[in-house]
């Protein structure tokens, strides 16, 4: 993870955080497991649908949104502690 900060004045700071691809992939896998257990896909038991089929069913944006919902706060916390 790369972190850079820039002071904007008036007690404001801009943080730029770049995550490693492995961190994003891990978060996407966790999001897949959370979503697949909640979504019913015809022909599969809950929690057993392949990832590609889940992506087509709910959309890649939904999977990415679910992953970022948990990843961004973690990265923010790490960035604040690093700076």
C-alpha cells in the first residue's frame, strides 16, 4: 500500500492511497463469499454458485461495490496510522 498526503490548509489533508492488487483480490473474494450466501441462483444451492455466474447475475459493479465497502475503511485506517 502506498500512502501520500498533502496539506490543503484550514486543517484539511488530502490522502492518496494506492492498494496492492492482492489486497483488492482478497477483498473481492470475501465479497463473493458474502454475496453468494445471500443470492439465490437457479440451479445452485445458496453459497454454491460459481463466481463468474454470480458476477453475471448481480453485476460486476455490485461485487466491486461490496468489496470496496469493507476495503476502503481498512485502507483509510492504515493510511491515517501510517501518516
